[in-house]
């Protein structure tokens, strides 16, 4: 992955020679190559930060597979003078080049970034419909004197921005914006309150820092030099179709075909040389990652894969032994990590410090360790099963048509009640009356399972999972690739009505049908779902969390009642599962130490 950053000045001012370099330094280990900058003023573009400029773009290219996408510099269109910085991967670059060539544009020797820029200049923001990939990008268009920011369909790549007076700044991560200077960073107390109150819901635009926003997934943000701002959505889930219009076996065959092609494309250049070196696959005993594995062996038999899995000390959650057996059956080496042997507080502190934000889900702990191990093995890409549960109705709540709003353990109602006692009085009213996503859930059309899937992918667990995969991966230069989030797979999945996905006590019906004959019958018939490994909260770990929570934050900001936090620890020790909220308390406490 790469790091990108830049700015737009709405009025003149003295140039800040070190601005983009400070932003690059703030982005830390994201991208391992050299930093490239370009500046744009009334007399065209240049590379001198000391000259007047209305806009500036910079990027640090990723190592390995990302390096070929940019040639290590800001991409500039020689005709229009437009420029682009790019953090992304295209999986249909050859087809896109052919499309541009058919339209009379020279595309044979262009990098990914140059293909994207040429597409934008030819089609404007509608060009995203041609892209099969993941991206965060920024385009400076001198013709309209506008800065365009864009993220991929599901937000696999991050992009943040901040408007300060008559200036706009953008960067891959908040840390790049915090390095701009000016006022000291301040925590966004409303975002922090919602983080502690709503367990499974994510805000598409807000962040943990005051004055810093996210570009929403599937969107463009256009900012003009006159101060005007406009958001343009380039993707939304397609409407659900009637069951009679979708023959069952044909739908299953179509899913297998597009998913296999999605896997093949994500393996095509999965090593620095695009050759025979190994790629990682993060493996469990579940349906999603095993489908990816089988289709990888079918579509790319010459590609060497190395499996990684995590071992849990809780027998009911441990999938490491069947995962190792599955890997061995396909001739794969398999590395097993042991999260229970790691220091929970210190590793979580590393996650928070590296990324500058609290981690949303406890599975970030094991994912951090998987990425660390993959990096140590020299693996730079990792196939995952991410997105299968959200797109194909894999969670148990899809079976009884009741999502987490139903009031069971871990539901929003239970968390909101706990947060009411836990949060400091001034923060309780900042949680909001309902979780993010409830209002869009009510407005969306389609059956209940369709509405749940739309909510999950936009406001639910999926954004949390993608945050985890990007931030943990960037810390160790490991790029995750999720074939289930291929645009063609997503379009097919959303068109399917609920009964094709979950019924009669079984989830992901269409995937089971698609993989019949390719996966073992026992796996296809498996019911229930094991969550991605969470760190166990043993007594020594609870005591370590307690010591942290009892201390006053260095910033002097009282966010939660320390006595109530300790009562939650005691309840967990007595057998109540408070692991999710204790994980978030731990992250919040560690993050607040940075202020």
C-alpha cells in the first residue's frame, strides 16, 4: 500500500516548504518507498515547495506489488496538466487499457495510476464504474481548478480530510493530517461515546479527531477553489430482484465463476516480481476462506500459497487443527500463531500507537499477529474471506430475521444500557438515540435480509473489519485482498432475495450450492459460526486492564467512570461475557494517553 497526502488553498498565502514532508512523516510506515511531491499554481506544476502553489499532491509508493502502480511519482497528464496520487490496486488493468486504446487513447505502457488518470480525464467521476480494484485517490484538475477525492466501493482503502479556514488537507490516515501543524489535536468526544455505546456499528464519515472526516466509501468529494464542496456517489448496492427472475442453479454457477475469477485476479501479481513467490492465505475452518483456497488452487495452480491461522486456548473456538489439516490436504505450509502467549495490553498499545485510533473489534489483536508473522515470512499479500458473511448472509441473525437490535447479549440495547452507566455524564447524551445506520436501514427497500446486508456493509461489521485489515497490514507492509468484495461478486449477491441466502437453519445457501463438489460435504453442511479469534481475558489480563483503567488519563479528560469500568471487569470474571466492551475500554484508555 502507498501513502498519499495533499492540500488545496482557497486563497493565496506564503508557501510552507515543509508541509507535505511533515504529512509524509506523519503517515509513518505506510508505504516503504521514497516520497514524491508536486505543486500546482497559476503558472503550471513544479516540484519546488518554496514557490507559490494553490495545490500540492504527494505520495510514498508501497513496496513490493504496489510499486509498479505509480513508478514512484505523482502521475501527471501531459496534455491537461491534471495530476493524480494513488493508493490502490487495479485487477483489470489490461482490460482498462484496451478500453482506453479503443477510444483512441495511448494506454499500452501506462501504469495503474496513469490508466486511472486517463480514465478520469475521459469520463469524469463515472470512470469508477470501469475499475475492478481497491483505491483511495486524489486528482487535481487545473481545468476546473478542483480537487477530487475518491474511495473504492467498500472503503478497503482509507482517505481522510480536514478543512481549516480557507485550506483543505487530505491524507491516507489521520496521522498525516495531525502533522500539518496548527492547533493541538483534540478527541472527538461524540465519536468516542458512540464507539463505547454501539458495538457493531461504524460511522462512515466521522473520526475520533475533531475536525477530521473520512471520504465515504463509494464516493467522490469535489472541492473547488471557490470553496464549494460536492459529494458524488459512484456506487451503491443494486436493487434486489424477484426470486422467479433468478434460476437457482444458474445463480450458483454464476457466483462460482465470478468468485473464481476474482481470486485469480488477486493472485495474478501477488508477489513483488509478479512471479512464483508465495502469497499468504489467512485460513480458518470456515466456508469463506476455504472457498477462496479451493478456487485459488483451481485458478492459479502454479502459485505457491502459505497458510496462516490462529490458535485459541478456548477449545470451542479453536479452528487451528482443522485449518492445518485443510492446508496440508492442499499441500500448503501452515504457520500457527498463539495470541494467548502475547501480552494483551502491550500488543494492543502497539496497534493503537501505530494507527493513532482505537481498534474497533477484538479480532484486530489476532489479525495484527497474523500480519506480523506474514511479514516475517516475507509474504506481502494475503487472501482473506472478508465480505462473505456480510454479502451472503453468514451471520446467525440472518436466520431468525433479527439483527443485533433484538436485545440479546451483545446487542445495541445491552451496550447502550451499559454505556449509560459507564460514560461520564457529559458524554452520555452524545451517543445518540440509535445506532449509526438505523435510519438508512428503515429507508432501504427490499426484504429484511437485503436491508440487513446493506446495513452491515455500510455501517456494520464490514467497515470495522476493513479498518483492521488496512491498519494492521500497513504496519507490516502486508496487503490483504478480499475476493468476496469484488464488484461483480457484490452485484450478484445483492440481487439475490433473502430465501436464496438464509433459510431452514442454514446461512450462505448460495455459496454452499456454488461450492458443491469442490469442498468436503462436512464443511458444506456445517452449521453455526465461529467468530474470528478474540483475545481471551484471563485473570492476569483482566488485572492488567484493571490497572490501566484505574489510572487517570494524562490529558485529564474523564471519559468513563473508573469504578463502573472495574465493575465490568468483575462481571466478566464471574462469567458474564463483557469482552467486547472491555476491549473497547482498553483501546479508548490507551488512545487517550496520546493527548
